[in-house]
C-alpha cells in the first residue's frame, strides 16, 4: 500500500530505504458486467475522517488506525464518536502496513528503516526498532506470539519477539516477496516476482506449502477458509483453499497495476484500487457482485461492524456500514 509512492525498501548495511514516485497505473477495464458497476458518488459513507497528507495503511483493533507517510504520523479514529482520538508522530514515511497486537500498534517506517511500537493504552511510542522493509507496497502481520515483517527483496521474513523487540528468526522465502498475513495458525507470504503464495508453519519456521497463483500477487487476506491474493499483473484475485492449499477460483476483478489492497469480513471479500475504490466479491459464488468506480480508494479493512476505506488522494478515510454498500445498486 504506500504503494502509490512505490518505494523499494532494501536492507543494506545502513538499513536505509529509497523512495520513488507513485507509479503510473495502466488503464483498468474493471468488471464487464454492467449490473455491478456503480458510480462511487452513489455511496454515502457513515462517517468521513479528514486527515490531510496521504492517509494510507489501515489497522483495526478497538479503534481504527491509519498511517500518513508525508506527515510522518498515524491517526487513531474513535468508532464510538466517529472522531479523531489521537495523532501520533512516528518515524519517517510510515508505510508497508500497520498491525495491531500485543497491546501495541506496529508501524514500519520506510523513510528511516525503523519499526515504531505504539502502546495502545497510552498512545505513546515505546520502542523504535532498527528494521527496514522489503518494499513500501508490502505488509506486516501479528500472530503466533510474534510480529512478522519482510525485510529485503531476496527475500527474508523477520520474526520479532514482542517481549524483547528483537528479531528471533529469519526465514528465507521466494524472491520478490513483500506482503505477509497471518491466519489459520499459519503465516502467508506472496511473491510478486515468482507469482507464489508461501505458507509457513510458525512452530518450525519452515515453508510447508507453495502455491502458484495469479500473475504478480501482492496483497493478501485470510478468511472464509481461504487465502485471497490480489494479482497486480492482470487484476484478478486468486482464492486458495486452506484445507487443500490449492487455487479453487480465479476471480476477474479488472483491477491490475500497482497499489490496491484486499480484506475479508462481514461475509464478503473487499478489494480497492485507484479508480475502483471498492470491489465486493461474494465468497459463496466467487464473483464480483459490486464494483464502485470513480475517484477514491487506496487501502481497505473490515472491522467494528464497518468497512474502512482510505482515500489517499482525497486525504480522508471513510467508514461505511456494509449493509449500506450492499443496498447501493447499479443504475
């Protein structure tokens, strides 16, 4: 996701990270079924949180969080009052995901190759860990008593012990792996270069399965008994059954190119990209049932009974009741 800037963060001896401009995205066709295409103007959010800057990555715990690379901060949104509860300064250019866990919010900072740890009770940064990320279009995950971050493009998955804030294991995965997710007692990593999904057993720190998915997978989500990869090469979404570790569906979402994100929750799979802020997929049929087109989009998360959408170019975050989304019909 801080994808639009598409900074490639490489671990060097100095643990530095270079930043590039937002990529030029190819023209996207979207889905072809006219009955599911809906102008985004028809969707009215339940709340809008103005941020300024470029609000990007999202995380949900008892609150909702969003990072903002140009402002060097993260913002905490109160779901009870729909107001901004706190804004916390972190490192330079926070990007490559947000994750909540172990009483903390974990924030990779691409600009200075650090990982900020924020106490959820006090909104204070309690640790700054030297650690670069493999790419600004990446991700971070918590699970199995650890924090998981990809740290270079070769690629290395770092396992951090939250009790010590130290890297306790390094796992070599397929080259060009940038995003990581946790679910079903496993760690999952996508290789954009090799078009692979790797499944890692946190009990052994070993890769137990590799699955060929769509071209150039980047973002992924776990839910509905499956891993879902957003494939930047052709804009499709691969569904990998976690019982068999096989691709059981390829969903033509029509959202190729750099950026985008995917989430699972409230009975649907949700994807976002610039120009197509929300694409909703029914996991019962593996089809796109709604696709909103127009300005907006960037990152998407589901939690607290809502869909949360960051609109990077508009400088705001939307909170939307999924029932409102489902009730919005095509013209």
